[in-house]
C-alpha cells in the first residue's frame, strides 16, 4: 500500500509541467536564496565580519541581477570563496535563466515546444522563433570568447603590479564583471585608483559596450561577414547609432557639467577629463566608477541618472528602458512634430504596435522609479536625489551609487525595509521584461464588437 501511494505521488510529481516563465522565475528566486546561503557560510567571509541574512540576500540579488550595488565591501569582507560565489552568480545571472534552462533541456534530450520557444524568444529579445537553438549556442560562444580575451588582457596589465596568480584572478573577475555589466570590483574604491590608466579604462569600457549592445547585433554582424553582403538590419543600425550618440552626449555632458568642479574634474588634464567622462558615459549600464560620485554636482547626477534609466540594448547583459525603446520614443515625437503619417528610420516604417509598446514601457519605467523613490523618501532619512539615484541604479541594474561615505553603496545605510525595496527594484529591472513576456505569450482575446470613436481634447 505504501509502495502504491509512493508511485502515485511520484507520477503526479513528475507529471507537473510548469510554464517556462514560471520555471525561469522560480529558478531565479532559488538561485538567489541558494547564493545567499552560500555567502552566509563561515568561510565565505573574513574573520570578524558579520553578514546578516538581509545583507547576504541583497548581495546575492545584486549579483544575480548583475547590478553591482553592495552593502558589504567585496574585497575586504568576503574571502576568495565568497567572491567566487558572487562571480558565479554574476555569470549565471548575466547569461539569463531562459538560456541556461534551454541548454539544460537540450542536453537532457528534450525537444522545445512552441510555448518554450515563444518564452525563450521573449526573454532573449529575439525577433522570431526560428534558429533559437543556434542563437543560444552563439550567445555562449560570444560570451566566453570575449570574457576570455578580456581576462587575458587584464591579467597582463595587472601582472605589472601583482604576482601572476593574483593578476589572473583579478583579470578573470573583472572581465566577467565588465562584460556582464555587473559593476562588481575587487578594489574597495571600484576603479578610482586606475583613473588615469588608459589600458584598464580601455579594456573595461570595450567589454561593457560589447556586453550592452545585445547579441542580436553580433548575430547580424556574423551573418553579414559570412555572406559578405554588409546589409545590416534596422535593429543593428538603430542600436549602434543610438549607443554611439548616448556615449557622445554622456561624455560631453559630464565634461561640461563637471569641468570646473574642484572635487572631480577640475584638477585633471583635458585628456584625463574626457577619459573620466567617457568612462562614466559608458559605465551608465555597468556601475564601475573612477571618481567619487558623491562629489558630483546635482545637475550632473540627474544627467547621469537619465543615462542610467535608458541603459543598454535589448538582448544584452544591460538593463534600463533600452536604447531602441528610447530611440523609437524620440522618433515618434519627431514624426509628430513634423506631422508625418508614419514613424520612419533608415527608410523603414516602424510598426504601430512597437511604437505603443515603446511608449508604454517608458511610462511604466518612469512611474516605477518615481513611485519607489517616493516610498523610500517616506521611510528613509536620506536626501531625495540620492534615493532616486539609488532606485534608478537598481531598476536599471547599473550599480552606480552615491555611497555611504565609505566603500559601500547608499543601500548600506537604509533600513531593512529600504534594502528589501531596493532588492525588489533590482528584480523588477532584471525580470520585468520577462513578466511582460508572460503576458505577450498568451493568446489575445478579440472582442466581437468595437465601440464608436470619440475625440478627446488633449494638449
């Protein structure tokens, strides 16, 4: 009788088939909780360091969401084991759970159904259902290749100041952190000590850019080189041009707003000024810093806040509203001002449903940032702009922070409730698009009727 009951329970358990989106979300929560448990092990932190559950959970969430906000000093508080756990969480979080789950299913010999492919397409921000397995393999190859090249180059640079084993460890950690746009560093001051180091600045920013433009761009580039046709699709051109414009505007904006600030750029040479400004214009998606952001003027901080909110491109390691989304919003405004019937770019017309989604995503993102900031402003005793900067950094999964006056993020000064809200912001920023994808996968319900139109005065 007990055997029969066991078989019945086993058959029912094995017969459970959760939707892919739920599997991905549960895997994320499970990985965060497991990571927090590993970080709380005695040999994960240095002697004398107390790591509470909330702080462990915050660190794990920040790593899995590739955000980079810290409530503990990564190089000083964690041992090599603890840092290894953080690095593992960054790598898995950067690749994405849908991709990892798909590869596991393929290795187990399971075929992908239509719903699996639709969810994978949504989470990886692809344009269709064809070639998803090939695309997943491409993501892995590109990720490990670029991280490997970056690790070698950084190791050679760090070897000038450290033994080879330490240099290799630093090189691997920072290459993975940079390409995944995570912002975690093994130096308490982030990369401030390398402010004028052109090698470190160059390698890190290139890895950040490559990790933030999206794998769809890499796929299009490879297809062009293989076919020798050089006809890039509209998405690739829009991503590359918008990314370039944002970096240029960010570099010039930060330089102009901070050029006479004695606490930041004024003591630097012209070359160093543009290097620092360029670094932070690029790092708006990653969170590395080479100056103390707390010394920046409020106009500069708000300008940087807007850049963080935009973030990277679809299908990349970066978060934010996304470059293509904001580009479509501005193209729509430009078309409206010109009274054009269609929104056009590169001699192509943007579909109406994409315009609607771009506007909705932008409004939702700004509303969430505002709402979370107002909530924290009512519970935390921190300046309003500092809280908004922290929330934007969390939802944009960036990692920049005005700090706690020491080496940690501002989140370290928040109450447990405030830390939980920042964790929630990071989860929304990382998995919000997945939740939207869950609704997109469902079949639309078409009403058998339509109401008559009625004009409303606006403006």
